[in-house]
């Protein structure tokens, strides 16, 4: 049984989403999947469909690219939530030219006061190359700051590499 929030970090295609789903599939509560992805092409739609099929019928999916804080604030006891992922959520806000500091504070406040445990999936972007564009560098810095803030208030932080989870903070699940 989950208590408190869990941050699951990893690189692209590291197995972080699968690990997060496994954590929640063990819970008896209603499973909520908060999706921040937007599908702009067939490849992305196919990836989303694979994720939906893998999760199965126990899951209720809420697609919300920007207002994750509002969805999390509305969660009720008897539910658990997987927010996948904070990286796309941040990208969506950056591309919309929203106030990132304000949106991050809203998200952190919603997570801090949530009535239910939330598992947050996020990409670890600080181990790759330095982006060659100003937007790429701003994104990498913003993602790093967001991950630091999420990890600071999470009860557990798990890093997934090659499908292998390693607990960095809190109890092993």
C-alpha cells in the first residue's frame, strides 16, 4: 500500500513508466492515470495506445496536458494516481510560454496537499549532452529544478535504469 508521493526518475525508455504502473497495480484503490502527453502524430498515438493496453481496464485515464495541479487537487480518498509525466507537462508549459515558476508552485502545492498518494514519472535529463539551443538549455535547467523540487517533497524517490529500479530515498516498495 502506498503512502505519500513517489517520484520515479529515469531516462527515455528506461522502464520508469512500467515500474510506476507496477507500483500502483498492487494497490486496491481506484487507479487514476493522469496523462500529460498530447498526440500530434501517428507514432505518438501508437505509443499512447500501447500504454493504455498495457495498463488494462482497472485504470481511468485523464488526459490533461497543462492543468495537472487541478486534477491532483480534485483526487479523492479511495484513489491513487500515476502522473505520467512531469517532463511532458513541463514541455507543454514551456511551449505555451506559461510562467514556469508559477505552474511549478501550483503543482507542488497540489501534490503536497493531495488527499491520495501520487506516483510522478519524470525524465532525468541532466546526464546527457548539453543541448545546442537556448530553448533546450532552458528546458534542461527547468527540468532539473522541477525534479529537485519533486524529490525534496516526495516520500520516496526511485531511479530506473535499464528496467531496474533503485530506491534513492524512502522505503523500498
